[in-house]
């Protein structure tokens, strides 16, 4: 019983270390919104709707 408790606690601690903390972009800027990771305009279904 005690060995399984130690095993579960160790597994939980290792899982927390492996996952780390959640990450987010440093700044929430919308300058690149609608572009690919290369900075080109998105095409196809990922294209931004045009103002009509």
C-alpha cells in the first residue's frame, strides 16, 4: 500500500515537471493576424473575409 502511494506521488510529480507551465505569447498584438508563419497573407479557407 505504501509503495503504491509513493509510486503514484512520484509519477504525479514527474508529470508536473514534464508538462511545465502553460505558455502564451508575450504580447497579444493583432499585427500579424491573418498571415502565415512566414508573414504571407493566408489563402483558401484560412483567408480573412473581405469587406464587401
